C-alpha cells in the first residue's frame, strides 16, 4: 500500500493554473489519494486542490503596479509560510510567479521542506544575479524550454527540462476548419472560410489591456481601411475584462467588425490568419498553432526604463527566444504604434509565402518541446519525494 502524500502548491496566474492542473492529474496517477493545498485556479481546484486564497489576488503585472497590493501580497505569503511550517508537506511546488513563490520556497527550505520551482523565471534574460537566490531556494528547477535548462546547468542548479504541456496538447498540424466550426456552433458566429480573420489579444490582465487595448484597436482600424473584408476576433478571459474592452471599443472602434469571444482564445487563434498579441505565453500558443503573429508590449514609463536597463536577452517573444533569431516582429513601447502594428499585420495577411516558411520553422520548434511535460514534471517531483534530496538531478537536453 502506497503511503499518503501531501503536497503544497502555489500558482499565481491562469497559465500557472493550467500547468498545475496537469501536474496534479499526473501525480494522482501514482498517488490517487494525494492531498494538495495552496493557491490555484479553477483547473487545479477541479483536480482536487484546496485553494487557501483566490488566485486572482496574486495576479499583478509590472514593477510599480504591484506596490498598491504589496501589503496584501506579503500578508498572503506570510500566512502560507506559517501554514506549511506548522503542517509540513512532503514537498512544496511554486509555479511561476517567482517574485511571490521563490521567497516562500526559500523560507520553507530552511525548515527542511523539499521545494520545486516549476517554470523558470527569466533569469537568463535579466537580473541574472537571481540565480544565487534560486540556488538557495529550490531542490529542483523544472524548465519548459531547453535553453533555460542549459543556463541552470552552467550554474550547477539541479534542473530538469520537461517540455511544455501546450506542445503536447496542440497538434502538429492544426485544424483551422474545426476551429471555425466551434466559433460558428458554440459562439453563433457567421464566418466565411475565405474571409481574412485577425485575432486581437491585448492580454488577460487589466494592466495589459490598459496599455495595449486602445493601440490594438487603432491598429485594427488601419488594417480595416486597407483590407475592408477583414474581420477581427477578440477573446476575453472574464466579465471584468469584457467590460474594460467594451468601453475601449466604444471609444475607439465602435464601427469596426469586431466580435468579442467569451474565452476560447486558442480556438480564436487557430481560426485566424494573423494574430496581434501581447508578449507572453500566448505567443507560444500562436507559434504551436503555426500562426504568423505580431508581438507588442507596453508598460509604464518607469517600469520600461528599469526593465530596459536590466534586460540581457535580445528577444522577448518566445518564438524568437526558442529559435535564437527574429522569426516574429517585436514592437515594444513607442515602437508599438498603431501604424507599425498595422503595417506588420498587413504584411502577414498578404504574404502567403512568408506564412508557409514561418509555419515550417514553427513545426520544428514544436517537435522539440513535445516531451509529455506534465508526466515528466510529475516523475521529477515524485522522484524528489521518494529519494534522498541530496541526489544529483540530471539535465535532460533532448
């Protein structure tokens, strides 16, 4: 009979909730009665997590945007720390959100609790001295991308490259017709297969939409002026973001052919010809769907000034980082003007050869990330629970 297992786990945003749900599901294959508690979203809760706080309380973007919530965030982390110290789990897993989870991991590790961090911070790109804090905080780092694992190996931090769950979920050859069918049936949209479609994804957070929403809509107007047959699809993650987007559309684009879609952002991307989106995990999804994209990001001037001084990487978009070359355009801050965004979108709408060449490169990257990520991550976590924590982890570069 297998012993009972209790795992602390914290995810701070929607992408982390997806990873956490897959990880919990795989762990339960070996330990069906394992107990999970911490913080997570609907996906993790559906898999059996007891969430001690709403995940929305941790979702904050920007260096200075976090300040109004700092006292609350510190309080949540302190309560989690005290909870797990009083009732030590077999292992604690922090998923992404490094500014919140790494400090918690460091404290728990001081009390003899094994710790895993799932999803590397961008330590290879900026604030590289964080590697020393990470080394003190974790017994094992799980990375989604091979270039991250190489960085940790160079700094003698135990690491496992597990691949990316989205690369396992999304087929190598996406089905655009199936995506269109979902939009027609589920969302009751009347869309002709030959009509050009552009997806607008200004982000899932209030701050991202604040900085990018109006700019994306102004760019959409310029695209529409040059291609009147185009139609725009804009997915939203919840009713709060929908309200925010609707207000922007009233101000900027009330006369444009824009359909708002409740969720289903991946379906929207799969159905569209070109995607205009905020930098982040969505760029990986767009790449796995083999879609040409234009990547943009804006933030407060103070945040941008500090970030630009600290950045070590030449790229911010995941397709470019994975290829180590500029496959997709990145327009940051002032470069992310309506004129520049529209120009790049139109180029990709009208150049079939460019789309085909890009698709072939995206397939090769997709194959390199397809490793059964949730299964690999669960195996690494359980190995740490079941063996001596001083055992050396092997870097899997394949």
